[in-house]
C-alpha cells in the first residue's frame, strides 16, 4: 500500500515540475497494478490531469485528442462518481469543453450542476474559478467579477484567492479600467505565490509604462489581450497592427511584437514568431519583455526550428545580460543540456 502511495507522490512532484512523461509512467504503473483499490482514484485523476497539462504545455489544440480525453473523463466519473477526489476532473472537463471543443453551454451547465454538491470550500473555489474563466471567455464580464470576488472573500489568504484577485485585476484591464486594475496589482506584487507576484508585476508594468505614453494605445493593447484570451487571434492581430501604426513608442512596439509572436506561434507559423521575438530583444533589449522573448525564442528555436546552436546563444544571452530574470536558472539548465547533447 505504502509503495503505491510513494509512486503517486513522485508522480505529483514530477507533474508539478513539468516532467510529464515521468508522471504519466508512474500513474499508469499504479493503474496497471490495481484497478479497484484506494489508489485507483488518485492515479486516474492524476493521469488525466497530467495528460491535459502536458497537452496545454505543448500548445496542442488537437480536437481528436481532447474529444478522447473528454470521453475518458466521462467514463472515469461514471465508474467512480463525483466526490471531492474527482472534482478536479470536472474542472478539466469543463475547460476542455469550453476552450477546446467550443461547447460553452454544456461546460457552464456541468459546473453549475457540480456546485450544488457537498464539497470542501477549496473545491468549490476551483469550480467557481473555472466558471468565471468561461464567462469571461464568452463576454459575460459581470458574472466573472462576481465569482472571482466570491473566491477572494471566502478563501482570503489562500493562494487561490490571490489568483482570483489577479484574474479580477486582469479583467478590469481587459475592459479598460486601468486605475482599478493597478490598485489591485500593487497589493498582489507582494503575494506569497511567486507565479501570481510575477504575473502581477508584468501586468502592472504593461499598464504603468503604456499609461505614461498613450492611453489610447494602452486601450488597444488591452483589447488585443482580451481577444488573445478569447482565442480571437485575427481580431487581436488587427488591434496590434493599429497600435504599431498609430501608437508607436518604445513601450508599445515591443509589447505589440511580443504578442504578435505568440499569436504566430499559436498559428504554427514558427518562422514569423522567431523573427518577431527577435524584434523584441534585439530592438528593445531594455524592455521588461526582452528576457521573456529570449526564453520563448530559445525554446522555439530548439524544439520547433531545430536550431540548437542558435537556441544556446539565446539561453546564454539571457543569463549573461538579464541576471535578475526569473528565467535565469531554467536558461542555464537548458544551455548545459544542449551543450552536452551537441558534444556527445
């Protein structure tokens, strides 16, 4: 019994560290050994969550894959039932339905139905967060604000409350309420969660730097970001092109090129993405997006364009010039790994 427990623990740590293959192997091992027992539920939930996280990390929007995963979740819930342990699967299911399969009404119905059950405050917050994200995706802004605010109130000092508060600030930014967003972000920069603090810092800089130059430009940028959130990439690109044409300055240009690079990447146009990332870190080396653009470009060069030497140069440039960057450790590790691969 303890043995399976250890393997599941290892799987969870591997998954948290984005070592998805190790996690998948571990969960599958437990499931092969034991398809009835106490570990079956943990391993099933863990495996599906990991496979979903891996697909998202790889930027996959393969409909066939998500259809199949969605069916597997249905099957698992039929077999195990809905309870505190399996509720994370409901969250993943709603996410797949809404963001990958375009089945918004079903996703909302599923979440609302699940929220009527008995569950821990934390699980309830997770489901509400999912619901709020989906409402924001479909332009139901006030529904989202309400739900994010409820999560903040009920779980005041938990990381999930910080996350809800960040999402509320981001929403206000999307709709052009910059003062409101900034006030919230200032508080969040000191958040306990590194991830939230970093996201808050980035969004806060986007707002304050652009406000100094041009409110109209910032409004356009925010609208583009909302379109990107909603996966309306064509509209986002038009909005960004108008920033480049009508509101160009040393803050709005790198911001626009960086976003256009991400959109090109999503569209599978890796050559364009690469050239846009270069415009950010070569043209605006002092911009607060330069290190992020370097990191994204390095990964793109290595994984998608098979240019390992050039990827190494990006990693090296990152840890040489941007010593305070959150990506330094990751860049060093990737640099060494590539160096060893090339020298083998």
